[in-house]
């Protein structure tokens, strides 16, 4: 497996999108070196790799006892809206059946109203794979099993814990069991112990069941008797109810024939008559009000037209008279001008005759009779009356008359109904009988429903008791078989546990020699003192690590320096990783913090370039610097520097490394 690229968006201290190329340019340059001060996000990178691969099962550094949803929320950059969320994306290559495949895993999550919405998408060779996306947890185990992640993803704290050989056995046991898959055997052994305990508690004395069967049988018989009685009563009341309903229908039919419906509606009909009379009176008042206004003029519209015409003619006569006076004065002036210009008398006579004729024709209109003498305001009121007011009044009168005709018609219908209503003395016996029968039907219906409900409840209780009785009877019949089965399971489970322990021991013994050789080989590559340790023995039961010199003498842990013990811890992890035979990348966080210079040199020169085919190193500014960086340079494929921006509160990933007379280019 080779990791090509890691992308983070709003994850932890990384705000925005960051894409980091991790593919080694060649097998001789397998290392990707990240430099950063404390708090710049080195461990966050390690967490990102684990989280994108394993989700809930990821062993992240700062999760602790947090619920998974709470942990995901805490991983969203604090300067980002939780609703926008965060994402991780990992692209890697792996070999399957002799062919190389490219896998891209994208894990996204964001806050919503009910908690956190997480989504995983998987693309194989560039195509979305729905099966892998839905079951990525299972698919991930094929590439890099989570139980082996501690052998390939680790930090200085883990090295320090393994360096204490007195306490390393617990960690070593976990690592070896995970490597060999024995954690499943351990879980099976624990489950068998729980099963034995549960089976031993399953058998109860049968006497209590016999008493329960006797009691339930008596209860079921009593309920059956009560249900039978209730059903008979229900049937009887039902028959009486149907008879009463039949008599009621017959009386109602007779009452209908005698006008009973009209009698029942008498008050409503009288009220309706009163309302119609009030409406008729209101309409008549409205018509009277219109009759007191301009409405009567609607009877003589031709007279209004004559008045309008006369007023118009008088207006034209006045205008003609004024014009005639003006024309006479103008004509006199015109003739004077004509004389002055020297026209002959015949021409002057012709002009004078034309002017006199014109004045006479205009004088005809001025001579018309004028007896109205309407002012302009009066004439405007007349026109408004003719053109607008009378039209509105005509429409109102028409509407009111139509409504009056409708109300008059409805009133006549109501009055006819009132005349057909029977006398109360004639109809009262039928009404009393209907009322009595309705009350009787109501009482019988309530009784019938009560009996039906009680009968259903009794039947429900009976069925429940019968089911309980059947269950206890089956339990009584099966109890002896179950007790024998439980005893057999407990016996076989107890017999299986020693077999599991023996199997676990044999598996460890079978592989422990290979693990010891891998650890010893790794230690010899790292240690400065080539003859300090000749053999490394790991107890197959206690997982205690014992070191022996070439003469067979035991090398006590206190004889080793602190640096040598840490190199031994690295050898344990390296040896276990090699024994797993898994071609997986190694990710190592701050590995040199507690080593002296000589041991650092051995780790830099002999371990980091060979830890795996791809190695991700996360270093502070006090670890891989100076000649350590120079020694490691031939194996470095990429260099990155993590810088935290205090103002933006985010880490930025840059090409290069800590400034030592200039940045080392990747």
C-alpha cells in the first residue's frame, strides 16, 4: 500500500482545504518529512490518517472517552460554522490479485439539528463504488487492519512506554495478539465465560410452574364463563334494540304522513315568515325613499329632453344676438374701409348686400323664443340628472323591485306551509310515541355497547391468560430439556476454554520465534554495541522480554541506557511490523525527543530509511535538524513545514523545512 495524497478541509487546526502529496518519488527516497513546532498540527495529521480509514474505530490522540459524534464535532475547526462541517480525503494504491488499484476515500461530516451527519464515499480506479462506500469499515480491514495500526502509526510516547521493559509486557501482549489475530480468541474466551454464567442461572425448580399452571387454568375457566354470560346478555339486548328501532321507523313514517315534519319546523317557519316580512318592509321603505327623490321623473323622461333642447336653443340664441351686434359694428367699419380704398359703387353695393344677408341669416337664431333662461349651473345640474342620476336611480329601483318580487314569492310559499301545519292536539300522540321510542333505543344502544365492550375486554383477558398458560405449559414441558441443554452447553463451554488457551499458546509459540528473530535483527541494525545482546526472548505466556548476551548471561534492563531501551522499543515495533508481512506505510510522530545524539544518529541512519517502503516522519524543530537532516536527505522524497498563523488561528502546510541557512526544497 502506498499513500498518494491526503486532503484535509476544516480539520482541527487546519482551516480551509489542504492537499499534501505523500507519494515517494522512488524506493530509495521513501520518507516524507513534516516539520513543525509543538501545537502546529503534527499529531493532527496522524489522527487524520486514522480517522479517514477507521472512523469510529480510529485510535485518535485526543478522543479519550468522548462519544463519536462529540469527537467529530470537536474535530471541526473552531473558526468554521459546524454546519459547514469538515472532510478528510485519502488516496492510496494497493495490489490485488497481481494488479495495482487506486482507491480514494472521502469522509465528510457536519453538524445538523439532531447531532452529526457523517458520509463516506469510496472511489475505486476513479469510479464511485457504492458497495465499498456503504461497507468501508469492512473494506478497510483488507488494506490495513485496525488491529495492526499501532504497529505502523505510533509516536514517541508509545516508544517510551515500550522502553520500560517491566511494563512493556502488557503492550507487547496486545500487539502480538493483534498481529496474530488472537484478540478474537480472547474475545471468544470472555464470551464463553459469560455464557457459562448465564446458563448456570437458567434452571428454576418446576414446582412454581405447577402452581402457576393451576392458578391460570382456574382464571381462564372463570373468564370463559363470564364471556359466555355477557354474550347472551348482549344478544338479548341487541334483539330488543332492533325491535325498538323497527317500531320507531314505523311511527316516524306515520308522523311524516300526518305532517309531523312541518309541525316540528313550525317555529322555524314562523321565524322565517317574520324575517321575510321585515325584509319586505325594508324594501318598501327603500322604494318610498327613492320615490321621494328624483325617481318620479323616470315617468316623464321626454319632458326633460324637451327642456334640455329648449335650454340649448336659448343658449345658441343669446350667442347669436351677441354675434349679430358685433357683426353689425364690424360691417360698418368694413364698408368705411371699402369706400376709402376707392371701389366703385356697384362693388360696394354687392359687398353691402352680402353682409346684410349674412346678418339676417344669423338673426333667425337670435329671434327664437327664450322663456327658460337657465343659468350655466342649472343647465349642468339638468344634464347630470339626465345622464347620470336617473340611470343610477333606475338601476336601484329595478334591483329593489326584483328583490321585492322574490321576497313576496318566498313569503307566499311560507304562508302556504303555515296553513298546512297540523294541529298540535292531532299530532301530539305521535310525537310522544316517537320521543319514548327514541329514549328507549338510546338506553338499549348504550347497554348494548357496554356489554359489547365488557365482552371484548373479558375475551382479551381470556386470550392473554390462555397465551400465558400455553407459554408456561411449554416452559414446563421444555424446562427439563432446557436444563439438560444448559448443563451440556456450560459443560462444553468450560471444556472449550482450556482448548482455547492451549490454541492461543500454540499459536504464540509457533510465531514467537519469527517475531524474536525480526526484533533481534531490527535491534542489531539500530544498536551501536553490536555484541551487547545476542538473543531476545519473548515469553509466550507472560510476554516478558529477556535479553541475553553471547555468553548466555541475562542482560538486565538497568544495564541498558535510556537511549538503548528506546531503541529496543523501536526494534520491538519494527520487528512486529516486519513479522506482519503487510506492505504498509509507517507513520512516526516525534520519535527522537528523548534520545541522546548518538542513538538519534543510529535511528536516523538505520531505521527511518528502512522502516517501510513509505515513511511519514513528524518532527519538531529540536529533532531532525542539522546533520541529522543531512544524513536523512538521500532518503527524503518530500519536505513539508507546518506553520501556525496566530492571527487566523490556522496551520498552513508549506513546501520546505525549518530555516537553516535557507529552506530545504522538497
